[in-house]
């Protein structure tokens, strides 16, 4: 087996074509695979479908400080996400020009998305969801009453790629996360056909306790190390925290 | 202008609904503040994968912030003994299993307990569905904190929601800046009013006809 370790992000995304679907976690950009997203932006592939949890513009930081999924907007055909925009930042107004040009937005709920990704990972045909009954989530979908309760039929999501921000990988590809980095990434890693992970540290085989492996190596195809002080690194985060205190609007969003 | 309850008081009143041993998910905004007032022994859950974490960091404590310890709203918290970290499948099994109490914000609540809190309707694109739909359906008790009226003084507690729904018939208790209202099969019961407000004044700003509780009183923070 050849090495899964790639020296750089551009090589790791080299085979991504126009029209690809990519799952990327974004619960607060600090836990997002920013370097892989930046590489896709550089590559310029178009007509992408992004599957994520939060699609919110980060108006407070420059693109070089923090790369966000919204920086990919001109390259997108479709967004699947439970959150698009924030009420206090004008909701989804920032996507209007792209929607007018044909960008599709599929809203869903966090829990529904998790289950759809799991269904994709486990090769299920779909599942019956009690969440979303009576809401827009029903639109265009089969409904069924089972034992007196209404359900909506949801189909699996099987992304072409998953970009995973993990903490540590061994050279086999076993992944360990940190805190809430984990979230939906283990599911995304299993659902995608090709899983690429950026990590703080790559260790030798045997250095990760089997009890601690969250994503087993079979699900991981490519590993790249986040450069010291690079996008999404802890050092970069500390710099941002320093700046955060000075940004009135951000402090309001987080603390008021 | 008569005084209404401020956010801290609403949060305090909502926190009173919790007791030792409860597991609670707190939404963004006023619900987040409830964390400051919960009794001992309440465990916080956040849908992005943590249970039993510690208190939220205040502005002055940002130097303690960790990239890996945030809640679903992006707020930083500190770790605590007994904390568990897990993925979203586990998280939403907790959320959908009736094991949690949820305190959510609301844009509108209907007489039957429908909740609308992710999109203000009209031409609004996108929205913040987040985990709200899952929490509204799955929690064993749904408490909504909200303003009683819009900025133009129109009721937000309505006969039928006009904004896109989060979930149908899910709300158990509404705590607004004017009142505490329980949703029951018989209708909405007015249980408490803000100091200085009469039941009639609260009714005038509420669309559904309110049933007055026998022990109707001023908001009780004791």
C-alpha cells in the first residue's frame, strides 16, 4: 500500500473535478479543514455541491486569516446545510446574487443531515424521519404514517469527497479528533468515496491507542499536515482570539 | 412605556424550570443566558457533540478559549469533570430520545404550540434551522423564550404561525418579556405576568384567547 501522506494540499485535491460533491464540517470555522478548502479555491473547480453544517459569511476576518466555505460561492452549484446565513447578519441575503444566477440551496436540519450521511455511509436506501413534519423539509418528499405517527422519507447523502479536520493521524490513516472537532466528521469520513484529512500531527503506526481511534484507517485516503501557524492551526486561532476582543459585532454575537 | 422583563430575568425564570439531574440543551440568545442561573446538577448538552461541559466563557476570559470547546452557537465553554465528547449520531440520539429539556428562542408560537424560529418569512433566503427542528420534536419538554410582540407591537403569540415552521405542536411553555404561558390541550393558559401588568393588558397583545390560571400571579423568581 502506498503512503497516504501527502506533502501538500494542492496535490491532495488534484483529482477533484467540476461537479464534485464535498462534505466539509463547519461548526464555527475553527474546526474546519480550511487548508483543503483554500486549495479547492485555488484549483478553481466549478459546479461543486457543498454539504456542511453552517454556511455563514465571516465578515470580521480576512480570507488569508481564515478561509471559509463562503469564499467558494462563485464555484458552487448547490449547498446542502441546516444553517445558511445568520438572522443578525441579514440572514441569507449574501447568497442572493448567486441564487439569482442558479445556485441551489437545500435546507435541512442538523439531525437529518447526520442521519442522511450515516445512511450514505451504511449504504441504506433511506430512512423515515419524524423531524420536519409540517415544515419545508416535507416538500417534494414521500410521507408515511407508521403506527399512527407521520414520517418523511429522507434519502442518503454520499459525497464524492470529505474534507476532515482531525487532530492526529497515524500513517495508516487512523484519526483522533479534539473536542468538538469531532461532531459530524466521523460520519462524513465514512460516507464519502474519498476522504482527505488535515491534521495537527502525523504519528507512526502504533502510537495511537486503539481505544482512542474514532475514524478507523479504512475510511481515510489522504492525510496532510497543517503547517505550523497555518490556516486552522492552534497558533492561528490564538491570534484570532486576540483580535476577536476588538471586534464589536463579533463580541455582540458571541456574548450578548 | 410600561416596563417589560429584561433578558436576564427571562433567563432566570426559564432556568427555574430545571432541576438537579436534568440534561438541557440551551439555544442561542436568551436561552444561553440560562446557563448562568441553572441549579446544581444540571448537565448541558450541545448538538455539536458535548455533554456535561462547564460554564460559558465571558468576554474577559477569552484567553482561556479553546478552538475545540465551542457550543453550536460558536460560544466558548470550559471543560468540566464528567464531560463526554461524541459525534453527531450520538448527539442526535440524545436529542431525539426524549432525554433532554430544550430551551429555544422563538419568532412565533401558535395557540396549538407550533413553533417558528428559523426564518422570518417573506423574501428571506436561507435561515437558521440548525438543530432546532430536531430539538423541538425530540425533547421531553420544550421551553420557548421570546419577546411577546414585534418591534411594531404586533403579537408573536398567534393563532397560526405565518413564518416557516420549525415543528408542529411542540411547545410546552412560553416565557416572554410579559408573561409565562403554558400550552395545553385546552388552550394557552396564562400563569404569570410581568410586574405591573394585568392579564387584560397581556391579552391585548396576544392573538389567541388566554385561559387565566386559577393561581395567576406576578412572575415568580423565588
